[in-house]
């Protein structure tokens, strides 16, 4: 049976001064109090989850790799992972609880704030999952790639990745839609891989307005 590493039950941590600044609420006392109430409610209800599974890796040619029983197509993946014997497909999610809580909000302010809070949940759990993988497997550094974040690994590959991850999506309560997007919508899938030099999707992504950008766009 494939080895699965998971993270759950860690309370959501929110940096309130950073949220106030990002939402441009400085000096707006009433809205800051409203933000604080929403944040407290989100922390109370949120049950994010994350998991990764150890998968054997073999490069088949310049475009394709086999991870366990699934073949994934991406020249970029072959370029960066060909010399490895293992990788860690992963899935992180805000969780159904936070998703359903947000559906009950009505005012535009509440909906906008909830989107910020929901985005934080999987980002925090992705970091926790990475730290746990590093510790459990004695690795120094991991990089990751996500289907759909780059043209070099199209969103349609999400279906193959979900086949590879099974039964993790069902355990985490994440469904793959016909559009290859996920529900709950603030979820992320991809592959962690061990590297000497850190790889960032951002260096190949031209999207300028991205809150999660970690490196400048270099083109290519």
C-alpha cells in the first residue's frame, strides 16, 4: 500500500495586521471590527486538510513520465524530475466546512474577505505538508509543480493526477469537476519533488496580479 503523509487538525493562523493592510482597511475601525468577527468565525469553522503520497517515478521519453501506474505528460516535468526515483503527488484543500460557511455570506464585503481567508487555508497547509515530508523523508529541499498553473502542464492532466492520488481526494472531501477544477474551489493539487535548486512555477507564469507570487516572471 502506498505511503500517505497527511496534515489535519492544525488551527488556521491569521495575521490580522497583514490582512488589514492587504484589504486597505487602515483607519476604518468599523470595517476592521467586522473583519475580526469574520476571521474569528472562519478560524472556528475551518477544517483544512492536506495529504501527499509517495510515488515511484520513471521517465519514459522527453514528454512523459510514469508515476506508479499513471502516465503524466509534461516536458517541463521531465526536464526537472527525470533523474529522480520518487516524487510526492499532493492535494491540499480549504475543506468543505469553510466552503459552506462562505456560501452563507451575503454582503459584498463579507464575500471579498471570505475569499482572502479561504485562500490562506490551503496555503498554510501546503507549507505544513512540505515541512512534514522533509522531516519524515530526511530531505533538504522540495519544489513543486501544479497542473494548470503553467502551459507546460495543462489543467486536463488534473484527471490523471487524481487517479494517481486515489483514495486521497475522497478522504479529503475534494471532487474533480468536468472542467478539471476542484470543489471546494480553494484546493490545490500537484507534485512535490526533491531538488538542489528551488524551482518556482512563478518564474514561468506571466500573470501579474497574483497574491501567491514567490518569484519574478522570467519568461520561456
